[in-house]
């Protein structure tokens, strides 16, 4: 497995038992201002490569690639947060328009699509709508929508921000990590 180690500006590689194998140092040309590691949500693709995205300004994203031990980065227009993969493509949501995008890591930029895809090839969506997380599963044996209630405080004046991380298993299982933080911890 891989760990993107921002503190040491490297990708650390471990075997399945957790033993350290090697490190791949990030060259200055993939770091912001030659010194800051600003990539998020690394995704392991089925071809053995790693891809991670990083917002560069409100209108562009950088894509970090590690292929056969070689690190490269490209920047392209579009403010998208890449959130998951089907093993071949990256999927994410646009910051401005909230649309779902698909990215071929070998040919950026991304294109709008209707659904995220699991590694098993099934469609799904995950959205935050008001104080609910809505999961849509149109390819389930019985198509369904599931709603998860978000609640950060009993006090309605507390303003909180939620975020979702997601990953899919090879069997189509969807794993969600939901987290949130209040704007101020004085009332929590």
C-alpha cells in the first residue's frame, strides 16, 4: 500500500504486511511554489498507478500521477474535487456547479457525467442536501435512495460544515466517511 506523506514530501510504499519497501520523493516541480505538497484524495487505479488532485486556484486543478515509480503533475482548467474511482477513471464534484465529473487520468480535463461509478461498474450518487446526506443507488437489485440525517448540535444557531469522503470496493460496496466541523466551538 501507499502513503502520501506530505510532511516528508514523498510517497512511502509498504508491502501487505506493513513492512516499508521504498520511498518516492516528490520533485520540486510538482509542489506548489516548489515546497508545498497540496494534493488530496489519492486514488489507486487498476493499472497500478496513483492519482491525486489538488486545487490550484478557483479555476484550475492539478493532477498528480505516480506511474511505475515516476511522479508527474499537470494542471488544467476546472475546479473539481476528485472523490473516488472505478479503477480506471476518477470521479468528483465541481465546486461551482455541483455537477459530477469523470476524468481519464491519461487525458485531462474531466467531462460531466450523470453518475459516480463503483469498481463493480454500478452507478451511484452521494450529495449533501440541506441537513441530509442522500445516497442514490439506481443499479441496486431494488433501486433505492437512502437518506442520512446530519446533526452537529442541538443548538440551531451552530453553523457547521460537512464533508464526505467515499471509496468503493471491487464488489461494488460503497464506503462513506462523513465528518463535520462547527465554524466556532464556543457553542458546541
